[in-house]
C-alpha cells in the first residue's frame, strides 16, 4: 500500500495540471502524518517569506514525542536541521517561542493533573500580566512550552477564572502582537477546546484572514478528513452561522476550490 501511494504520488506530481495549492492538497492526503508535517513545515519556511500560520498550526499542537518525530523526519527528508532552519527563517519573540517548543520538553498527557501546580502557574501568569507575556520571561516560556496540554486545560479553565473574568483570548487579542499572539491563542484553544471546536476556530481564522491562509487551510482539512471533519463542519456552521462549504467557495477558486469542497463534504 505504501509503495502504491508513492507511485501514485510520483505520477500526480508529474501532471502538468497539478500545481500549487491543488497539488499540495493531494500530497497531504497521501503522505503519512510525520512526513506531511515535515513537508508542510519545509514548504512554509523555504523560499521568499515564511508562512507562520503553518508553523503555528503544527508546532503549537504537538506532543514532545511528535515534535521529535517531525525533527527526525525533516532531517531524513531534506538533510537539514529543523531547529537551525526555524532559527534562520523567523525572528524576534516568535523565534524564541518556537525554538523553546522545538526542544520537545512538553510533559506528556497522563490523564492526571496536580491542581496545586496549575494554581501556582495561574498565579504566576496573572502576576506577569498578559501584556508582558513574552519569551524573555522564563516562567511564561516554561508554562506555555513545557506543561502538558491537560495541565494547561486545568490552568485556563479552572484556575485562571479565579483571577479575572475577562475572556483570555480577548485579552490576548488586545495585549499581544503578531505571530506570538497567534501562537498563544492556538495553544490555549488546543488545550481547552474539544477538537471539532478547536479546528473550527482555526479554520475560521484561515478563511477570514486578509489573505486566505491556504497552507493552514489545506493542512487542517486534509489531516482531519478521516478523523472528525464532519464534526468540525457542524461546529463551524453552529459557531459562525455560515456553512463551512459556502465560506470555502467564497474565498477559493478553480480546481483547488473543488478539491477543498470535496474534502470538506
């Protein structure tokens, strides 16, 4: 089966009519997950400009084991070091944030959370204040890049609300900037929402961006196509009062549009 997929992919990549976003969508459907992630990251950072939305979508939602698998696959596929490439292709606070994630130190989810530790983290984050959240603060960095997602769920859902009634995502929107803001929102959403709600929110961001985040959109739809895409579509319709299919049709075109609509259906 793996050999058949490789042969089919070679044939498709040789088709003159397949290129750009359409080819990327087909490749994503055929690659195994670790290869897909490594390939998507490489496409996001090579050439002119970096597609930060893809880096955020992949790196901010992976376990430490998955991060290490992606680094290994990246090196085997491209004979390059992922950490060095991210360091060279990103900048400022966002670069330090991603490099901390790439250390692969996030504690695995075990099904249990130590409430006292989550309470302490919540107090420390609140004391720092959202407007000062940045990777130069080691406490902030450790909490966001090393704590398990279950720990973060308890922190943000059970502990944070004891300190303030302000919606955390709205507070981040007001006080944080650029790609760091997007990374923080992604980690908080991923750790606190059920998967269909999380991916509906991320898909919404990709579709309503000033320039549609095609690579992020392709990544989400293809990786969730055989998992929970029907649920994501229903959540999207419920949350945003707009059918996901119609939203895709409104902002894409041609064979690429047909491919995405076919996947989303």
